[in-house]
C-alpha cells in the first residue's frame, strides 16, 4: 500500500492513509505502519537519488507538522512520527543526507510529544548502524553541549543490543554515558521535566552498556556508587534492578548495592 502511494506521487493520498491508520487517539500508535513507511522510504531512497530528494522533502514536511496543530494523541501526530523515522532512514542510506538528518533529529529531540521523541531514538539507531562516522561525533556533541532531551535521545539511541554487540560502538556508548553522567553530576538545577526524562533514561540504558562491557562497565558502576549524589546513586540503583545484570551477575550486583547502602 505504501509503495503504491509513493510511486503514485499523491502525497495527499499518502497523508490521508497514514492519518486514517494511525490508531490515534489510543494507547498505542500504529508502530508497524510507521516502521513499514520508514523501510519503504529507505528502499526507494537507496535505489534512486532523484526519488531520494523528493522523499526527503516529503518526510521533512510530515515531520514539521506543528505540535499545536497535531498535539500528542491526535491522528496527525502520526505524520510527524513517520516523518522523523523517514528522515533517519534516508540519512542511513545516503552519506550526503546523513549530516542533515542528524541536524533534524537533534531539533526533533525536544519536541513536546513523547512519541515523536521516541521516533528520534529510532532515527539515531538507524544512523549509528549505517552512517556511524557521521553520527558518532554529532552524538558526542549532543551529550557534551546539548539539551537534556538531546542527551536522552543520544543515550537511548546507543543503548540497543544490536549496536552494542560491536565492540567499537559499545566503547563509544560507554564514553557517551560517562559524559552524560558528568553533566548530571555537575548540574545545579535538576527539577525540570527534561532533566528528569534524561535521568529516567539513564536509569536503564547504562545497564545495557554494562552488559556489553561487563569488565570496565561494572568498575564504572562501582565508581558511581561512591559518589555523594542522590541522582547518580538513583541511576546506579535502578540499573542494578535490571534482570540483564541482576540475573547474570548476582554477586557483583549485590556488592555494588552494599556500597550504595
């Protein structure tokens, strides 16, 4: 269906179809359809550079639907979700578009709609999987000087098992988490919703990284556990609850828990 609509060039028909099948309002958006959209866009963009430019403009148009016109849970929010995923998909198969894609994703990382922000995480993973030379230094910039929400997108983006299975990306992920946690430790104002979103993300993503690099990862957790900082200690405690650590390394986890108490 999506392929046919893209081939026809009828953007209005595609828009109407995505909105109608969005499952919004509702508990869960039609993520299967959003994934099918991004995969189809990726295939078309990889096959033809002329089509790629048309698809880029279309995805930017979808992604740019204003939150005031399409607030969270509105069916038209689905267009922004698909647009962000499409931008990541195009960037993943086109070095020429990768940098533009990263720039767009960092802007979208602060969108007030949580589903759009989650789409940014997926876009980050797409770019890391296929355009890491572009994505890695940009993500380090997000963590070193970006907003709390950009940092959240970066740490969640790198914390994917398929990415962490590659030693180079696992080491990069640990490096990003170190930098993010330094910023958390140095932060004076910690009450904003954006800061809390980053804190919650770090409460689970760090355990993914430690699973990939248990030697240096657990040593880092031990170091964090000694810090007199309630937010850092909360992050360590939450990660130790994760089954991926608690079930595989029970003695090590208990030792670090003892440090926290």
